[in-house]
């Protein structure tokens, strides 16, 4: 106990200097993330691993662009869109962001519901309590402290790495799948592929990283450190994804088990943790979901109020910034209600919301691309060619996948 | 008054044919009430500028009087309303981000002039062409208080530059404060020197004054109240939250604070100034037994209780001793023995007369909705009479 205590204390300063990139990346591995990776591994084995390599690259570059724009201009993405493209485009992008975030928030509550269902608590009890609890925790509590607690518990993901090594998977196959792209013309496969993209690279994450950098009042001098932070964050996110897919592939796919609810996903941790796996998984899922449920709704109201020029921030009282708090409450409530909709299984909400996120990335990235190439705004810090190529390839990749999905739904027997 | 958003994108006609579109307006931003110096017209993808004297603004668009010119090329160096001001961030002196320039307000009576910027949701609604369905009052920051434009970040700084401040009359400043949002209002007050701030605050309407005194930072508050008239603080006594008032009185120092209290007791000779705001109030639908239980643990017991109906409105007063004598199932509203009341603006003399004439012990004071807001007790009346006799003796 004493030893643990000492370790805990030495860890705290590290958490204190953790940068925006790491926070954004950790929040990326939220309920939707864990579920999508688990489903990808359980359903398709190693065959989707190649997507991770591409999303790592795309995530690093787009997050770097976000951080760089924040550092150079001192403004959030929403501000830049508003100032460059006017109110109509801003309203459009904010509409897109709101829908995407609503999906993500629903996914977080679905994660909370799923975690509690493992212990037999109905979602009709857990979700309303979580909605109210989140509102109070964020508005009345200390947000920073909350964030650090969630981050600390993110160490849960190490469990996947341990499990992965215990399973002794075929590393050769894993690494070759990582490098060799593989496509199946199957509705489910493409949907999972899209969800993999959409859970790693998210519209809210793009706004979040830039807003966070601005809030921390970082400047151009911090660019180098911030780049490192962002790249490291992107790498860690996908490393975790890699281990989740490897373990679920080994523990579920190899035995033909499909994921129908959260309990099934916990099987991935059994090889090392045995009966304790279920509890561990429920705890990890809950923590990840709470992290997301704390960050995404509040970032939604920050971004939208910033775009429309309303007073915003937790240091205002309700009366001073009513729109800010109303938006926060509405996104929590709507997100919670989506989970309580009958006939929508939690796993479906979790995966489909991520796929929708991927599609809604398209308009966000178009604006990101245009702004990051604007020399009037960024001067010498505008994108270079390589960055542009990666952003454009990402855009094309997502668009093709989306079109592919539609085609595969409409004409399932085309190939 | 005309909004920039109403003009942007409108056609420019010459001899009933479309010549181009209005896309921007240049101003000389250094002037306190800047007139439009150039109107930018987009014609076949090229931007030209014309002098406003050559153009007439109509409801359907604008009409050129001649196409002979002079047409000048678009000059990047000018200050343009659409390009450089619209949608930009408004920040205060401490570089805090506040709001955005959602629209720009202009005056078109003689010359086209810029009057201020609209920072309210009304501007957004108007620009999204939703103003036909949603009506919101605009929130306008007048041009006079815009201090500077940051050309690097495109931000608009608001605060009063000392230079312009000298030219603004306190009553004009008061108008400005009344129209602003809370946050901007406070940042302006904080940027003023205490004397001007106090003067301007005194000229504002009671709601604005109340809001400012409620929210102002303690450091600024102390300086401002030290410059305000004792009487105007006394006027706010029952409007501002009691904790805040206590703070204000503390900041004023004992001597000035006691003068406030004196004004409240003496100067403003009304029921409102005399009343006590903590008093016993029961819902008239309660029955005697319930009232008895409520009173049981209380020491000392109130002499009389104000009775309201279900909607918080006054029914009358009831003496505690009467409750003891009544049927335990009777409703309080049926036991009311006195139905007199006064409004807070009723003069002290009339209140005293009422007490004398009807032998009252307690008189409720009600607001315009007939909701009780305080009571005058016989003790207060006696105090008042005593004070008056003292004053008389002194004279």
C-alpha cells in the first residue's frame, strides 16, 4: 500500500504536464473506440489492422494542423471558419458538428449503460443518473481534476497489452495485416472500417485540440513540443487500438465468438485475468465512457458558443452564459435519450455513431484543408505539400469508403 | 437604421439594369462616427470602389447615378466593414474573449455612417434570414466605445479610450451601458475612472444600476461606490441582494453607510423605506392545526402573521392569539381579521394615520401584484414618531 502510494504521488506531476495531444488521444479511446476495436477484432480478426496504420498517420497530421493553427492564430477552429467563411458556412459546420457530437455522446452513454448492464443494472436507471451526474460534476466540480482522474485510470488499457502477450498471437500475421491493405465487399466489413476511422479521427477531436492549445495560451515557440505531444498521442491511441484488436481477434475471432453485448467483449481479457476480466472490462469501459461523456458535451458547447459569439465558459454563472449551459444540458439529454430509444442495441449505437462521425469528418476536413493553406492566416506556418497530400488522401479515403458502403448496401451482390 | 447584412450582396443598378453587387464598404475608422468612404462593387468577378456620393441606397438595392466614375481599384490597405470587421472577435481590455461582431449598424439618413456593432443573437438570426420568424432585440455596442482594431489578429477591442471618454456625456454613457450585455457593461465600467463610472451609473435606469452593483468586481466596486451619491445607493437598498448591500455599505465606510441608513429611515419617507422585509407569512389554505404546529416550536412567537392565498397574493393579516381561539379545522383565510395593506410608495404620514385610525399592530406592504414584500410594525411607527420628535427638538 505504501509503495503504491509513493508511485501514485510520483505519477501526478507527469499527468500535470500531459499535453493536449495526449488528452485528446486518450479521450479518443472512449466507449465507441473500445467497442469498435473489439468488434473489428472479433468479427474480422486481423484483417482490419491495416486501417490503423493509415489512421495513425492521418490523425497525427490532422491533429498537428489543428494544434499549429491554434498556436499561430490563438483562435479556435470555429473562430477561423467564422472569420473566413462567414456565418452561413459556420452555421452549417456547427450543425454538422452538433450531429456528430450527439452521436459520440450517445455512444458514451451507451458505454456507461453497457458497463452497468454487466452488473445487471438497467440502462433506464444508469443513463438518466449518468446524464444528471455529468451535468453536476462538470458544472459544479473541478473539471481539471476530473480529467486527471480519468486519464490516470486510462492505464487500464495496459490490460489489453498484457492479454495480447498472454494469448501468444501470430505476430507475423498481425504485422503483415498491418501493412497489407485488404478490402472485403461486405456491408458489415465496410461499416466497421468506417467506424474505425471515425472513432480515431473525430470532428470533435479536431475542434478540441485547437481549442485546448488556445486555452493553454501556447505560442509558436511551443510548436516543437506540441508536435511531439500530438504525434505521441496519436501513436498511443492506435497502439491501444492495435492491442485491443489483437486480443479480441485471438480470444473471440479464433473461437468464432461474436460480440452481442459488452460481456462478450470482456472475454478478450480472460486469458490473463480470468474471472476478474469481466469486472476489469466493465471498469475500463465505464472510465473511458465517463471520460468521453465529460469532455465531448462541454467541448460542444464551447465550440458552438465560440462560433456564434456567445459568452461561454465554466467560470460564468448560468445567468451570464445561458446559451453555454443550455447547449451543454441539451447535448447531454439528447445523447442520453438516444441510448434509451427502444429497439436500438447498445453495440449498434456504439459502432454506427462512429461511422457517422467518419462521414461528417468530410466537411470539417474541407474547411481544415482550406484554412491551413491560407497564407493570410498562417503565413509561413501554412501546410507543406506532404501534409496536404495526406489530408487530401484522408478525405478521399473516407469519401470512397462512404460511397462504397452505400453501394454495398444497395447492391449487396455486385462483386 | 440599416444593417450591413441588409446591404451586402444586393444588386447595384444603373439605368434599370444590374451593374454589379455591393460586397463591402470602406470606412475611415479613426473618426468617432465614421462615414462610409467607398462602396465596393463586384462586377464580373472584379472589385471596384465608388464614392458613396455616386450611389443611392434603396430598399431593393442601390442605384448608381453615373458610370463615368471615378471608379477606383480595390485598395487592400483600407479598412473594410465586411472583410475586416464583420464576424471578428470582440475582446475587452484584459484580452478576454467576449463576443462577436454579428452585424454592423449604420445610419443612412444623410450620409451612410457607421453607428455601432450588433453583438446579439439578433445579428446571427438576421444574417441567416430567419428574422422573419424569430424576433430578438439587437444588442448594440456603439462605435464610440470601440477602442481599437487589432490588425494582426483581426480582433476588435472595446473599452473607452481616455481620449474619446472625455467627449462622452455621462447620460450618453448611461444609454450605452443600458444597451450592453452584462459582461461588456462591466468591462466598460471597470475601464472608466471611478468618478465618471459613478456618474454614468447614476444616470442609468434602475435595472442597469442594480445589475452593475450586483456584479462589479470588489476592487472596482469600492472605488465606484465611494464616488456615488449616498442617496442613489439608498435608492437601491431594497433592490440589490442584501448580502451585496452589506458589502457595499462596508466599502463605503461607517460614516457614509450610516448616512445611507438615515436616508432610508428619514429621507425617503415611504412605507417601502420603513418596512421590514423579514416577516411571518402563511398560506391561507392551511388549517389552524397546521399553523399551530408551525408556530409551536417558535420562540418568540410572532404577534401577527400575513396570510396569502395559494398564489402568494395577500389576503390579510391574522393575530396569533386569534389562531389559538379558533376551531382547529378552520382555514386561516377564513380567520383573517384585518385586510388593510399599503404599497411601498405610500408616504409615512399616511401609514401613521392608518395605524392610528384602525388601531393596527402590523400592516403588510405589497407590490403591484399584491404580493406581500414586507411589513410595517407598530414598533416601526413608534420609532418613526420618536425620531421625528427628536428632530423637532433639535430644530
